[in-house]
C-alpha cells in the first residue's frame, strides 16, 4: 500500500502541467526540460476564417496548469491563443491556471500620453483576468507599474542578473566601462546593471517625434573613450537604438555593446544592427530569435523554471493544508 509520502509525490507529479502556445515553443521546451516534466499536449488550430481553436489532449481536472506564451510575432493571434487556451483549461476544471508570458505585448501603451488614446496594457490585463488566469509570471515589463493593472498575483522577473553575469564573465576594465540608459525612463534599470558590473552610468536624453522614431538630444555622463553597454527592455525596429549609438560615437565613445530583454526585431531591425558600429547585440529568448552576425541570445528558461517551481510549491502547500492528503 502506498505511503502518504509516495501518494504526495505521485499526486504532485500528476498535478504540474506545462503547455505552450505557438509563439515560443522552443523556450517552453527548455523550461519543461529544466523542470523535469514533459511539455504536455495542447492542440492549436485555425478555422478557415482565422478563428483559433484550442483543446487539451489530456485531462487537466485538478491540475496546476502553466501556459507558456509570448505575446509577440503575430501579436493578436498570440494573445487570443493565450485567452482561448485559458478558457479551455478553466472549463476543463483545472485547479489553477498560471500564464507564463515571456513577452507582454501591448505594454508600450501603458498610459494616456495624448487625448483619446487607449491604455492597452490595462486592457490586456483585464482580458487575461477575465479569461480565468489565476497568476501571471512575466519578464521585464515595459513599465513596472503594469503589475498594478492586475488584481491577481504577478511574478515580475528580470533579465538584468543574466546580463550582469554575461558581462562580468567578459572581464571588462570597470574603470573604463559605462552602462548607458537609452532614455530617462530606463535609468533605474541601467543603474542596477551598472551596480552589478561595478561601473559608472550615463543617460541618453531623447525626444520622440512619432512612433518607432527618436531624436537623441544629448548624453548625461562621461562616455568619451569608454566601453559602453546600452541596456533596454526591448528592441523593435532598432531606429531609436541606432540613433543612440551614432550619438555615442559622435561624442567619442569606444566599443559599444547592446543588450535588451526582448528582441522584437521588426522590419529592418536586424540589418540596422548588423550595420551599426556595435560589437554585438545580446537579447534573451523571450521571443524566438535566430542568432547570427552581431545578434546573440541568452536563455531565460532557468528563471521561468524557478518561478514555476516556486509557484507550484506554493500551490502544493495550499493543497496539503486543504486536507487533500489527510489521513
């Protein structure tokens, strides 16, 4: 007859389920491998008119479901996949549903900067909650206050420790190294990275005449002759970034390295980066990126696996307290 401990172990193994949307299956596979579980089956199809269909290939009744999805690429389809899969899990009696959103799309519209504009970051949060998600695990939101748009728990992960470890291993002369924030809004995160590297900080001051365009007005800090690391949360068309690199070079910067959490790389972004006077551009695999030229990637699978493990452990403790394994 199974002991109480063996019953607990068997029940926990059955309860943890990791599923993937179509936007970033390679990262989901890495996360599942680290957790020591199989990536479970979630069938995603499209009707002829473009409507999305989702169905779990196995029972999820009483399970703790973790849906890994990046709201990127075809952003609207990726978002609908997450919402529809959540609804399917909820109607199939999953015990808890956690959305592991490796890139939170629509995050740039997080406030009304002009009259008659939407706040899409809040709209997406409302949709996710309404669909039935119990918790969100996400990575480097465009602005930290987006967490406040949710009335459910949000685990906000950061790629900064990964970038700090990456550059520390490169053995830079910290007296000749400076982390550059691409704008004032990113200064706090850039300061954290500079503290990890033990170097100075500089801030680019820029204006934005229109979407996906920026004009660098000046640099606050000493960058002349120094190795610069530009850190940002995302790179879309790379127009803003390349303008900043050009300004740094005009002001006498030495070698320039670039790192960003989310490599969206729309339109001519990769071509611009490969032609820009930078040594390399490092992004995470929160969005699928093909390495090559000056583009390199580091994985956030370990961070998400740790977060999933911690959340699942919390769920398991709650389950035990609830008496599921009572004698």
